[in-house]
């Protein structure tokens, strides 16, 4: 956004309105980079860029993109620094295996065992139901 005069003026107005309302910061997502720089230079609020270039006070990138967790499609605005997709798949397989083991353990009576429960002595338990 902000590539046309009308859009740029609308964004400028919105930022001014946020600032006048007491906002402490503004995020600019997909704002034209030159406009984001000019807004950053003209507002007292910190500006945060998401796909709006490097001229804001701060910028962020979704960790799924940064860590390469997505498959196939990497957004044009993103940069991947590592490829965690395979590791994420491996961890998911481990999660599923752990839940299957737990289910089997419950089904065959292996969980919980005496060390994994809290007991109450029989006398105390009997007194719970006395009036």
C-alpha cells in the first residue's frame, strides 16, 4: 500500500490519527518503502516494518520464514536463514510416537503406576463421607 497518492495520503492520515490518539508505536505492513521512511522521519512514534523496507525504527520477519519452516512457498518479502522444515517434521513424528506410547501405556495399565499417583489412607477416605 502507499504506491498511489491517494493510498499514501490515507496512510499518512492514519498514522497521524494514531499518534494523536496516544498510540505508542505503529506497524507498517506492506507500505511502500519510501513512504515508510518519510513517515518514520515525521512521527515521534517508533515505527515497525513488516515488508515495508529497512527504513523504519525496527523490522520483523515471521520466524516460520526466517527458520525455513514452510514448504515450497517462501514469500517475496521473506528471507530464510536456516531450513528447519525437516527438523520440524522429525519433531512432529516424535510427538505422535510419544502420544501413541502414552495411549498404549494407559490401555495396558502401565500408566499411571504407584509412583505417579497420590494416595489417601483408607481411614481418612472413609471419614470424607461421614456426616
